[in-house]
């Protein structure tokens, strides 16, 4: 695809500023990232505050380490609470890119989904 060479493409992870601030606060209060994520999604006020920010911009650039730590905490939390079959994913059809398809399918199968 031409897009990966475009100077306008997104090159770094971005996160809603409100969610990032909640995440940083939760990490400072909990030793475990999964417990930190649980403290956000299980608190109705916190969950409502970052969900209401959807569609309003306010994204900030974060490090890859911060982004992957949050994603991992979200996945582990969901698997522990609801089971691995609650993780859904999408990979392109094999005819488009076998590497993209295989990596996504492999990741989901390793999670147990």
C-alpha cells in the first residue's frame, strides 16, 4: 500500500488525554497494571469520563511502551474477567496479505480465542 510511505501517516501511538491521565493516576496507585486498568473500568465515574471524550479530539502522543502496557493490561483484564473468547480481532483476508492475516490469527489463537 502507498499509505505506509505517506508523510501524513500516523507514526506514533496516540491516546485520549483524559484516558492517559486516568491511566497514569491508576498506575501510581496500583502496583499491578491490570489492577490499575480494573480501577478505571470498574469505577462508573472514571469510565464515563473517558468515554464521554470520544469524538472530541484531545489525543496526545504517548510512547510505544505506554501504549503496549495499557493494551496488555486491557487484554489480561478482559480474559481474567470474561474469558479468552471475549477477545475479538480482525485480520485482512489472506489474499490481501498473508503475513498480516497469519500474525493476527496466531495472536488470537495464542490468547485462546
